[in-house]
């Protein structure tokens, strides 16, 4: 008896599914009217005829799934072709993933409403028992389509990254790029060729941190960050937001927070054509980083180090000269003289130096005079004081 009842239910279910098969065009039209209510679809450039054709193919697939009893293996190749095509097309059209999933799962609402419309009151128990099957068929298709969509988005990102890297390499391949090159790179990167750019550079373990930070920053999509690698050196550059009228921010103040704790050199460029020069400056600063440096280092901060290195390359060692001049000092005298000189260099004020050292200002004057007597450096004369700033950099 049960077998006869089961057979009758199966026949009735098959009859309803066949009716759905003959109403695919009706289902597709209903889908069109409802999917355009999803904002991203309503505003998209996807043509109605294309959505209609895709809807027909989708409903054919879903009805075939119901014919097979919801067996995921039945028609798997056909399903994969349709879902792969749909996911890829919507990714290329710029439809957000959430909107795509909403559209695909709209199929369930339409299918179920159509089943209810063609069924009789006597079919209610059967439909109740089959609702999970209908949902499973639609959900499996949605999952396959979403996976295809995500895979296509990855391919698109890789393509975009590859193209951008080619143009970035072209920009940095010459000392002074032409205006035409800058314009082409600007178009490829989606930036203004004349914008102000910040650039950071690092090597070794700091370069690895810089790469990771660039990926993290780029994922937020609120600002564009571009990576350039050359040997052990990594560079990241970005367009700096325009300042308010009359406001000029130092380059160090434009460094995004994501790079704030990475030891690196930082420079700025007025326009894309100046980026290669900025990269050379930043890499030179990165080479001057010291263990105590815990963040970006700008030329304004490190000019004494740059000068010291260049003087050393020219054979002039200011530290050696200074040590020789202070050699006659005995006991703690040398420590007190250099301490007074360092504090005075920071403020240029005898009073502030005295306060910092907890001594009388005459004591500070005596120490500075003694320092000048030994070294020949008058700290109140800027070009003489600069020698000491460089020596102690």
C-alpha cells in the first residue's frame, strides 16, 4: 500500500516538475522583474537580454536538478558550466558578491511560488516534504556560482596586478621618465600624474614587513598603495591627499599609520616623474637606519647622517678629529663638556641647557668656552655647530 502511495506521490511530483519545465520563460520573466529591485543589478550595465538568457539557462538547470531528485551528481558537468559562466560574467560586470548570491537565491523564491501556484490543495503534504529538496538544488547552484565568482575575481586581481607591475617597472626603469610615460602609468594605476606621492623604502626583514603592510593597506580600498621591488629593497608609494588651502604637511606626517612602526626611509615626489628620484632618496635613508629607529626616517631627520656618510666617503672623519681635540681632558671633564655641548645643540639656549643639567648658567658658559678652546668649535656660530651635529649623528 505504501509503495502505491509513494509511486503516486512521485508521479505527481514529476507532473509538477514537468509543468515547471514548460514554464521556464515565465520563471525567467519573473526573475527579471524582481532582480532589478536589487540595487546593484538595477544600476549595473548588464543588459536585460543577457540576464534573461542566463535566467532561462539557470531555471533549466534547476528544474533538471528537481527531476533528478536533487542528486548533486546528476548533470554536474552541465551545472558546472552554467555556474562557472554565470559567476565569471557577474565578476567581470562588477556585481558585488552579496548581490550575486541574493540574485541566485531569488530563484528559490520564484520556483517555490510557481510550484504553489500550479499545485492543488491536495499537494500540500507533498510540497512540505519536498521543500528541502528544492532549497538544496538552488543552494548547491548558488555555492558553485559563488565559488566561480570568487575564482574569477582572483584572476582579475592577478591580471590587474600584473599590468600595474609592468607599468611601475617601466616608470622606475629610467632616472627621469618622460611626460608620456608618466601619463600612461597614471592611467594604468588610476592616479593623477601630477599628484603628490609619498614613498617608503626598506630592505631585509623590514622589507618583508613593508610588503605585508602594503597588502593590508590595499585591502581596505580607501586609498591606493603600489608596491615596487628591486633586489632586496621594497618600495611602497601612494598618492597623498590634497592638503587644505595654505596647509603644507611634512612628508613624515603623510605616512599612513600602517607603516608607522616599520623602520624605513621616506621621501616624497611631486608627480609620478619624480618617483625614481624619491626612491633613491628613500633607499639612501633606509641604509642609514640605526637600531634605535623604530619608524620611518625622513631627510629632515637624517640629514646629519647623510652628510656624515658622504664626508666619510671623501676621507674626512669628524669624529676622529673631535676625539683628538678632546683628548687632553682629564677625569669627568670630557663627559661634562660633551654633555653641555649636546644639550646646547638641541635648544641653542644657555638657560635651557642649565635647567636640563641642573647647574648655573655661568657653569654652562664656562663649559662651552672650554669646549671651544679645545675643539675650535664655537657652538653659537651655525656653520661651526653643524660640524658637531654631523659628527654626532
